[in-house]
């Protein structure tokens, strides 16, 4: 993952915060589950826009970071390159740096969340396996699936059901929506939010066009609605767009938003036939058995609609998009012409104030951001009304990066829950003192 803020301060990078020293002195780097948790801890800081430097040899940790698409700089010895505010330096053997905020790996929290997961496909199962390994921070209380009696031996779950009412009756704190269907996901999200149950969603089709209504419902019931995994996979496009929108009006968005199509286009550039490229994307776990949502541009349209709500507070009518599908004929044209062909999702505020949206194929040989986005990578460019620019790139598809985004949202909710009793105690003490 790369997050570049060009003349645009992120909340961490330019708000005067010290850079962070992440001390691994007491960490077990020989334990795969512990290394996975460390990578999640580091990802938490990286999606805030921090540059990450691992300052001493920790191959297992570096590999875990690479698996989730987290780009880190590695140096063999300390001192590392001169730190900047809001960087994250990871030190294996302890140490100190003047001006650093020193943190250690987060202990396994006693403030647990009861988590229910809807959908145990590639992403849902990946989230379930990670959550099951993170007790007592999380308790996997229920799964909503089409076939409840299917053998799911690796998963330790209290209840598996195909009944939504029974699923929510397990009283989860958070529901993860990893359903493949938009309409079913929307019903699930509404039902959970109405009961005050928080949602972490990877289901872009459920969210697109309904974010205004769902956000208002969450605010009304006091639930939390998070959806970092719905756009960008492991790349923090939601967080980056939200930070940029706080700094200035956003003028336009350009992005590669579909990892499957990008994987196919990269394959075509390497001489692979179109049908074989689609099958390879399916085998790699990036494309569904039915890849039509990717190839028609519908997936990119849904993701751009979500970014529109974050950037402009407006949702775009799906019929207002100009969409170009990827066909065998176009694939042959791109392969014959060569160059860096990309599916570019674009959104621009026009002089009239209206938003113009499109998903079209463009050749971007001379564009370093998009030309370098290969295979399942996604890339995002935001232009602000005052001329400044924000860019972000990372793995946009696959189980590990997407699950990491889900865990990032879950972690934020869990930490907020852990802080709440402290805040309530402080307020109570203030009332007594008064």
C-alpha cells in the first residue's frame, strides 16, 4: 500500500503529531498468529496516511505486511532515515528516538466484541478465521449462510443459520456483511442498524445508492456503520478521501477501482488471451465464478458511487454513469495496440455544480500512478479545488488485503468501545466533583 499526500496534510501527517516508534522488543516474531496481529497493528497506522519503516531485520513481519498489500521501507540497522512527523518506525530490539511517541504491540484486549458474519465465502471465511484466532478481543457468535448444515470444521462459531432473525437474535455487537448479493446485504444492514447493531461491510452493491439513508439510520440508532473494505480492498481509499475532503473541496476523482479487470488487463499486456486471463483471475480468487459485474463496469460504478458520497456528500444516479464494458473485442484491441490500458473510474464536479461520472478504458503509459498499478492493484487520485493532489495505491482485491480492511474497521469499533467506560467514568467523576 502506498499513500502519498502531495501538499495535502493528512490528519496525522501535518497536525503536529509526533512520529511513532513501534517497539517489537517483547514481540514473538516466530508465531504466525502473533505476526499477523502485528501486521494488523501496523496497518492501523498506515491507513492513517503514515509512511512505515521497519528499521531492523524482521523478515516474517515484512512478509506479512506484503501479503496484505502494506508497503514498508526496510533498513537493516538503526539509525534509519531521518523521520518525518507522523511516520511509523518499527524497531525490533527496542530503542528510543527523541520526539517519538513510543507504542508497543497492542495486548489482546479484554474488551471483546461479539461478532456475527453474514456470508462465509472467500472474504467472510477469511475474516472468520482471523476473528476466531483473536479471542478474547472478538467472539465469533453467529454466521448467516445459505447452507447452514455444510461442514465448516475450521471455524469455531456458536450458531450457523440461514434465518436473519435467528442470526440477529444472538445479540452481536457488530455484524460483518460479506454477502455477495446487494439486495440481501441492504436488508441485513437495515435490520442490524435498526436494532442498534454496528455494521462493517465489504458489500459495495449493498451500499451504493443507499449510503445517505443508511448513514442517517446509524446516527439515529447510535450504531456505527463502517465500510473501508467496500472500496480499494486493502488500499485505504475511503480513509484517504475522507481526510482530503476535510482539508479542501474535492474537484475530481480518478481511480482504478476493480482489481479483477486490472488483473485481466495486465495479463493481456503480457500476451495472455482474454478468456485465459479471466480464468486466471478466477483461480487467483479475484474474480467471481460469474465475472459479469467486473466486466460490465458495474463493480467500479458502485465503488465510485461510494467515493462520491465520501467526497461530495452526494450519491450518483446509477443511470447517470457513462460505462464502457470490457469485451473480447476490446481486449483484442488493447493487446494489439500495447501500452498501459486501464479501466479508469472518473468523477468530476462541473461548472454547473453537477457531477459527471464515467467508467471507461484509457491508455495511461505516461501516468506513473496508473501505469505502475499492475495485476490486482488499485490506484486513486484526488484533485482538490485549489489545485492540490492526493494519491493512494495498494492491493485492491484478494482475501488478505480485504480482510485487513475489515479488521481495521473492527479494531476502531473495539477501541471506541474500550474508551467509552473511561469517558463515562470521567463524566461521572466530574458530576460528583461539581
